[in-house]
């Protein structure tokens, strides 16, 4: 026989409601239709640590996808 599993912690409804309704300012109907995974993603729970690209990776993207040169509208 296997050992009994420890009791799971209750879902943190107060924190979830604060995050969804307070921080994200979701309308109640949208908040209540979200799954916990969707809420976590909206809060950045799936974001990679580090907060962005390293400078060499950004430079490589900028070379690969340069901004179009700005053109001035002709004035008459």
C-alpha cells in the first residue's frame, strides 16, 4: 500500500480575485470565465525569467528585420 497523500492546499481565491479584478482590471464576467492557467499567463506566469532578449540577440533581430526608412509627406 502506498502512503497517504498530503492534503492539497485550498485554491487562493482571495489572491486570484485581487490579481484578476484589481491588478488586471478584468470585468467580472471575463475573470470568472478564465481558467487558473489563463490567469497565470495573463499575470506573466509563463514569461521567461530575465525579462527580455540579450543585446546580441536584439542586434541580430534588428539586422534581420530593419525598420523601413521614414518618408516625409510631400507638402505643397
